[in-house]
């Protein structure tokens, strides 16, 4: 069975974004070591799942970054990887995915159960808080990867809003030189 990993950048006070959805606090520390750590979490992944809002942020930048000479090598490399990877966008409003290898879906629980049963490598969700809450509560998230940033923003969008209580095992803690703590938890 394929494993589903959820990846979030979060603040010390448990937010994934400010009240307006902004995440400016991430860029200040997102360096080569952080990229390497994110890439480690992408190993053996051949399908990325998105909620509509996070997908909108990705499709607004990454397809262009792949061939943008102003984009750095890490951005171009990630843009190629994400462009070439199957993407499933859970939405009730979008009519067209607008990106190669992307398709739209409506039923996260049924579709992810089916995806987990199909042959292939692992599934990954970047952000997409509402989608992850639905999958978490259905018992479909197998691994949680957090980049805990040493910043508090006071208010915002909680990464765990709507999550049911579940016990998880700490699999890995890795302090990065930039102050970010990389944490990995596995479902018990």
C-alpha cells in the first residue's frame, strides 16, 4: 500500500499562514539545507495531492519557474519535478487543472483510498490544510513532516484546525542550521 505524507511549514505558535493566507515568514530561512530536507521527504513520491487554494499558489508559480532564467537552480529543478509528477487537485469549483499531469477530483476520502491501493510510489500533500484535515480524520495520513520555524505570528491559520485527536510516534527530529526544526511523525 502506498504511504501518504503531509508536509507543512509551521510557526512556533502552530500557524501555517497568517490570517490572510500569507507565508512570508517561510522565505527568510528557506535555504539549501531546507531544500535538501524537503527533497528528502519527496523521495519515492510519484503523486502530489492538493487542495484548491494551495494548488492555486503552486500553479501560479511553478510552471513558469521551470524555464525562467531568473529562477535559481533549485526552483527550476523543483519546478521540473512537480511538473512531471502526477497531481490530483481536490476542488468543487475549478473546471480545468491548467497544468500538465494534473487532474481534478471531488471526493478526497474515496479517491485517496483508491490511490493508496494502486501500484506506485508514495503520495505527498504540500500544505492544503482542509484537505489534510479530511484525510487525517479518515485515517489516511501515514506520515506528518513539519518544518517548525523559530517565529511566532500571533494569529493565523492553524495547520491542525479540524484535526481529530490521534497519537503519533516521533520518527525523526533534525535541527537545521537556519533555526528550523525538521520533525517527522508516523501514525501509530
